C-alpha cells in the first residue's frame, strides 16, 4: 500500500466506524496480480525512491542515500527477475497510480468487489467481538542503509 493510502493514524482507545472511514476514505479494492520478478523489482525500486511503502512482512528491501535499491528479498530469498510472483495490492497502485507503472501490465487474478476499508472494519469488529486489542508493531521493511 502506498503511504498516502492510509490518511490518518489510528488513535489509542475505542475504534469506531468513523475512525476506520477516516483512515481509509478511498474507494480502493484489493487486487491480486501475477507479477514477473522484474516488474516486482522495478516496483520496489520506485518505493525505495520515495522512502518505502507499506509491504507484507515477507518482503524486505534496503536502499542507499540516493533511493536506489540495494537488496530485495521475499521470504528471505533474493527476488528472481525471471520468476513469477503473486502480489496483493490495491487497485490504485495496480492501475499505475503513484508511478507504479510496472504493475499496469500484470495479469489480474482477482479484483475485490468491496472497498478494502470494509475488510479492515470487519477485521477490527472481529477483534472487538473477541475482546482482543489491536496490537500493531511498527516494523520497517523497506529501509535505508
């Protein structure tokens, strides 16, 4: 997810539908792409150039002072430009938004019919119903070396 996709921080305390709506105000949908490794590398390079984005915990990347990608791995293995990867993202990025042009030509395996904010709201409601707290851990996955 791009940095601008989450509009506000989640406050400490009770989480309401209004809070979730403020955090995720867009009509974005989840999309699953079949992505060539080279396109994935190019996408990560773009993210490095802007200081990183929110990515899955399986992806780790480092970049230099100039925003150039130094290393990128998925599940601890170097990304193979010739391999195909399955990537979940939002339609805004899959459509090339935020300069993510490498994603535009990828095959779409799934496009959700609901806004992703609805899924997040359902997840939070499930946690609340189970009496669980949201326990976020700040983990930098694309970092400057």
